[in-house]
C-alpha cells in the first residue's frame, strides 16, 4: 500500500544544516556552574565580607583582597607592611645612636646651635696665613678660647691658621751681602734653617732625643757655646741652658699629639762686621702635648737666634759652620724653670706646680715685640 505525502519533502542537505545550527545554539547557551565553582565563589565572598567587618572594628582601613599575587589587587600587601616595619626600625636605631652621641659629647649639639661649629669649619677651610715677611705690628686677632683636644689640638688658638713643620720656615731669596756672593748667602740661610728644624721640629728630638744635626752645624771654633750645650743635654748642667736652644720633652711625662707643629716667623740675611754675615731668625713654635690621662696642652716656644757666618781668612772660624751671635728664648704653658734639659708642660688643672709665675701677663702669640726675658710670668691665652 502506498504512503501518503503530508507536506514538502526535506532533502538530506537541509537536515545536515539544521543539525549544525542546533549544535551551535546549544554551545552558545548559558551553562549552569558546577557545584565546586559555586563553593569557591561563596568562600571568597565570605572572606571578603569578614575582612570588611574587621577593618570597621579596628580602623585599619580597606583590607587587601585574599588570593595569590595579582588576584584582584596586585602584589601581596603584607610584604609591603613588613618593608615599612623594617624602615621604621632602622630609623629608630639611627635616632637612638644620635641621642647616645649627644649624651657623650653634648658640645656637638651646642656648637651647632650656637654657630661655633660653623665658625670653626670656616676657620679650618680658610687655609694657612701667608708667610711672615716682616715682624708684625700687633698680636693676632682674638680667637674664641677653647680647650685643645686630641682630635683638634690647635682649636681655640691663633696657630690654627699657621703653616706647619719645616715648610713654614721659608728661606728668602738670596742676594749678595757683605761682599759675599748670593750662593754663599743662600748656603748660610739653608744652614740656619737646618739648625732650627733639628732643634725644634725633629720628632726624635721632641721626644727627648739628642739634636745631633743641630750640634753638628755649630762651629767648634766657638767652644764655649758647644761645650755649654753638651753639658746641659747630658743633664749635668743646672738651669735651662739646653731649653734656650733646643725643644725637648721628657718622654716619661708627655708625648706630642701627632706630628704637626705650627710655626710662624721669618729670617733675613744682613751684614755684620767686616767678613761677617748675620742670619737673623725669629720663630714661634706651637707644640701640642698630651700625657697618660689624655689631657692636652699647647707649649708655645719663641726663639730669636742670630747666626754668624765668618770668613775664615779674617776670623777664627770653620768654613761651612755656624756660630751663635746672640740667642734668647721664651716658652709658655710650661713649669717655670726647665730641668734635666727638658721642658715640662703645665696642664693647669693640676694646680700650682713648680715655681709660680711672678712676671707680667703676656700674650704668647704676640710677635710684635722683642722677647722680654726676665721672670717667668703668666699668659693671657694658650
């Protein structure tokens, strides 16, 4: 029996297109989330809600969202908080160290508040004074009095801006004097400087050693001077004969603070008697000294020495040697009267020691006049 055709017949190609379109619509349709996905979403929602409630209770602001780095809010916030705590701890350590330093050395803070530190820094940066070509007409200007220290042995002293060491003893340009050629005058000036360096700046001599280089420059044809110096250095003489020519300290009592000695002065060559060349020198030496307890004192020594260089053809003299025409010295911040060929610094805070000063008060940095000599006096600054 034949089948009845109820409508248009659908071809195979049309059925295939229909099936493909139905499958595409099924893929685009929304899908129901799985049970595990719903549980994770609910857990994250509860944690966010819990953090918001905690932030409201403790006033800590907005809480960072949970999750691995990069989830919702970027890098882990607790790491940033840990870095902040480390910075605060470091700042606290620096503050505590600063307070401890001020407690130990309050002058650091006081100097800053009063401007003294700035003034001292400017003085140090000003550099040394130019060489002294002629004797000054007045004492150095006022400097705020400050105690010397091991770190700053020249602070509070006009000598802070003086040149130092052998370089401060500048030899002037030589010219013909008293019929002597410039070369011979230059040689005499150089020998005079060598004597001053050995007698006042040689570290071994300052520590009580023998000034052999200076003694070797003295003319043996002037026996009274050489023999007198030898006796005083051997500690067999009395008085302060050695101290009038040589700066030496007893190493059992004191030692120099470092190797720097401040020096100020000048020298010149001039004619003496026929066949005589005079080298006139006038120098002040400032020696910072310390002892076992760490206290510091400045010993200030001024020497005026005129050396004589004689022509052996006219005088009883040795070629290439120096004779002492005149010499005198004064020293400050030492006990009155040298003993054993040494200078003995007076540190002041120990009270009276040795022979008390009886002379007039004087400024040991004043180089405008002659050495006064006479009685041991007091000084206006150190």
